[in-house]
C-alpha cells in the first residue's frame, strides 16, 4: 500500500496509509430481471447504458461480475442501497463487498 510522508513544524515524519479499497460484486440468480440489474447499475453505480448492459451480461453469463471499486463506506452504502431496492421489488439479488 502506498504511503505518504508528512513533515510537521518539528520535523517529525508521519506516515499516512491510503484507505483500503473494496470491490462490489453482483451475482447471478434465476429470478432478478436483467432490466432491474441494468437500472440499478445506472442509478446506484452511475454506469452508462452500454456499461450497465455489459456488466449485466457478464453477471448473467459468468455468474458474477465486479461492478466497481470504492472506499469501504461508499462500497457498503452502494451494497445496502442495491439490496434495499432489490428487496422492495422482491428480487433475491445477491451483492457483496470484498477488499481488494
């Protein structure tokens, strides 16, 4: 992990680590519609139509796909928003957050 060196007024060095990154992964299931997955990718993850469709097809054909890489708080917020929207529509869409 990359570190930064900072010198304060007393010439002491302090190391600051970059925040860890987490990837959000969508998993395929037999019930969640492709249209719903594309809509979530566009609204929650701000993907373009083409990118959302491409990710959705990867999830469908390969069983899972990485949606994006974010800081922990952002990744978990997006996971929870996705799960909430899926449950509201009665879809069992499975989403996870994994440290990179």
